[in-house]
C-alpha cells in the first residue's frame, strides 16, 4: 500500500496553526517599548533570518525523506545524534507545558473556572489531536484554521481599530536583542519541521509554503502582541478580549490556537523518541509528552520564556548550521557512522560562541553571526580533515 503524502495545502495549514499562539502574542508585547516602527523592523528582520533557516532545515528532511532527528544522524552519526534527540524531546515537553500554561491563564481570564481545569481541558484536546493523527487531521484542521483566521482578524480590528498609541514605560531592549527574540521563535521549530516536510508530496514547494506561511502569521501574532501593549496599554491579550466583549469568541481563539500549536510539539516529541529507540511508539510517547506538559503547566509557573528561547537557540542554531553545511555544500552523510567527533567539536564551539555573543549588542542578533561562523568552521574542517565514511 502506497504511503499517504501530505499536500502543499495541508503543510500550509499545519504551519498556520503553529504560528497562531498565545505564546507568540505574549512575546510580541516585549517589543512595545521600542515603539511601533522600530519594533516592526525588528520583528520582520528576525523572521526573515529565522524562516530562511526554517526553510533550509525543512528542505533537508523533505529531500532526504527523514524526520528531523533522523537528519541529524547525517551530520553527527547514529549515536552522536542521540544528544540532540534527547535535548529536543526535553525542549518539546517544555514547550508543551509553556503553551498549555499560557493558554490556560488566558482562558481562565475569560471564563474563570480555575487554571488547573483549563490545563486539563487543553491537554485533553491535544491528546485527542494526537490520537486522530497528522494524516487524518485534514478536514479538522481546515475547519479549525478557518475559525482561527476569522477570529484573529476580529482581534486585530479590536486592537488597532480603537485607541491611540500610548507610551510604554518599560525599559526598551536594544534593537539587536529584539531581532534575536524575533529569530528565536522560528528557530525553536527547526528541530521538528522535517517531521512534517518528510511526508510532503512536493518537498521543496511544501517546505517553502510552510516557512512563508509560518513567517507571515508569526509576524502577525507578534504585531498583535506589540500593538495590544502600544494601542490599548494592556499586555494581557485575554483582558483585551474581555474588554472588547469577545467572550466565547475570545475563548475559542485561546483554546484552538493553543491546541493546534502545542499538538505539533507533543507529536514531534514522539517522532524524536523513535530516533532514540525503534522500540518506542511515537504516538504514545507523544501522548506522554502531552500529559507531562499538562502536569508541568498545573504545578509550575512559566511566565517568562525568554531565557528558554535563548537556550533553544544556543543548542539548535549551531546544530542546523552544521547540517546545512554538510547537506548543501559538503554533500556529506555520516549516518552510517556511530559518531562524527569533528562535527560534535564544531557544535560545542558554536554553542559556546552563541552564549558569548549574547553579551554583545549586534544589530542583526547573535543567531546569524553564530551560524555563519559555525558553518565556516564546519566547511574548513570538512575540507582539511579526511574522514572515512562507514
């Protein structure tokens, strides 16, 4: 029986749902002290950088027909990739908890039933999405995305159609730090985009549509967050919905957007687990990730995610830089080897360099220079050191 492939349209829907999230809107509020014009420039520049990298990562998996963590084996070897698989599972469980936490807080602001109850409702819906399965979500996703599209347009009119720009008293971050915060969100999807593009009928087109749709909608979410803080003086998006009288519409935005985004995190945690051990069932590990994320959201505070975003960047930016260099430029595949020590050393250098660059105020952020330097090191090592392929 021929394996079912996802269409370009289905890939676009998946990444539309990934971008529409409360976490992205909340991150957008941090840009308000820069002012609308400067904040918008930082958002756009960061997303151009981040989504280009997202495209490259998705194209590797689409062309190789491998999941995200399977493509990592091509640069780091079978056992060398285990480090990244485990780190990816941890960050995806963390993301699952953060998304559920943010969604529950916002939902409870609209309909006060208790944060823990909303965590259970959202977590339960994510489990349902997982059990339906990515290949059977076509019609469900189409309806959900259409509803989200309409509701976010309504939300945009509520924010930008009323009030005038207000001075935001918080201390402004530097432009470079704002760009980095804009890069960080698409960067957080790098370790899992191939889990979806590998199934695409037309890998190149599906990857391009995925990156463009995610980039445009993510910018929209950031702008909604920034606009809410500037034009309404309110950074809590749920309160804006309540004040605007959106009621049940606002509640649907919160719950649906949280489910469609967080489903991808939990689902990819399951796929990544299959790279760790073939004995593990991706579906049930994904369910376990959703359950753990729900428990984490109930038990722990998760308000500020900026440090978490920067940690993800420091781990996965140099990783994907090495993959891009190996796949597109060096044309190397080390998946037949247990380890590739040279690439692991280059990754450690890239990780340390990222943490160092965080201390500097660079106008384009620190992801881009870190990746350029890491790629140059990888290319130099690939040319100078003759490595035998197993």
